């Protein structure tokens, strides 16, 4: 007896159910919430696009958007450049695996534990690093005024730099592994052919290796854009958006509006705007890299 082949969608059904329940349905609900004036406790009131109009006229939203873009413009190029440089430096070295393992370890530590460790180490007043500096350098020494932990709890510039450093520390190992895996997939014969044609090592990297790394760089660019634009946990645990709103990224702005001011409909509208911004920038970057 010959069995009839079953429709292909039956095999996809479990994955489709998970996608609809945990992906599509929550998104539709957020879009619906964004048209409500709702605190989460009282009955919702439909307001149409009023939340979006208010959002576009809200100075706090534009400030958070500006902080988010500055954070992304500093973090993303640094992440890509460091991933490439470290991967190239480690390629073929006897200690390559050990260093990669150490770089990847921060990504395995829970965010809360990592943030507490950083705060304990780098607190300007009583952190472990500042205490060590006080012990090593006498107060009357000329170096005492320079060897201090920056007051990131009072100066927005240093606070944002702290969040950037924390983000790079946590995700650099992942970027290095992606670039390194792509490097190992490049046939050595291509590099040898370039050397036979008279190319210097620098020219071989520029005209052979880097073009072949484009898929990996594009992947890291898109993933990095999503991570930086939607960054929230590091800000919440380290700076709480301060000082003076200097680290209030859009993710933290949404938290403040939704769970401190109890305006869940307004927060949902901001979430939709952030989602569209993230998708638009990620798509534009991917297309740009493909055209290059």
C-alpha cells in the first residue's frame, strides 16, 4: 500500500504555532494598546492616534532618541572595529582558544550580576578601584588629582561612556567568534594566489580577506544595531537613566512611562516607534552592505 505524502505545512505547524503565539500575537496586542489611554489598572479608553501625536511633540522622547542615537553611533563602530582587530590578532596564535573563551565569558554572566560587579568596582566614591588608587597614591601626590575614577554618577558624558564600555565588554566575545569563524572559512589558496601575484600582506587583507568577511560584518552590523537601539537593562541597572537624563535611552524612557507613570498606552506607542526605527535602520544597513 502506497502512503500519500502529507502536506508540508503539517511539518511547519509546531514552529508556526510558536511564532504566532509568542511573536505575532504580542505584536498585535502592543499595536492595539498603543491606541488606548490605559494605566493597566483602570478601564482602557480608545484614543486612536493621540498617543503618537503626543509622542512626536514630547521633548523627553526626542531627548531619549538623541541619547539612543549617540549611544549607537559610539558603540556600534567600536564593536565592529574591535571584533575585527581582535579576531585578526588572535588568528593562528597558540593561545587563540583560551583568549576567545575569556572574551566570551562576560556574555555568560547574568546581566544583574555583571552590573553589580561593575558598580562595586567602578563607583567613584567607594568602589574597589578607587580604594586601590587611594592606597597606592598618597593624597599629597601630584598624581592623586589624575588617578581617580571619573564621576560618572554626576557627569552625563562619563555615565554614557560607562554604559558603552559595559556593552562592549559583554558582547565583544560574540563579535570576535563570528569574525573568527568567517576567517577560518576563507580558503588559504586565495591568499597564496594574491601573494604570488605580488600583493603585500596588507593588500591581501584589504582586497581578499575583508570582502569575504562582508556577510559576517553585515550580520554583526544588523545584530549590533538591534542591541544598541533596544539597550535598556544596562542603563536600568547602572545609571537609571541619569545623571540628568544623560543615559535615558529609548528603552528606559519606555520603562519610565509605562511602569513609573503608569501610561501603558503611551509606552506601547513609543515601543512601536522604536521597533520601526530599529527595523528601518537594520534593513538600510543590510542593503547598503549588499550593494557594496
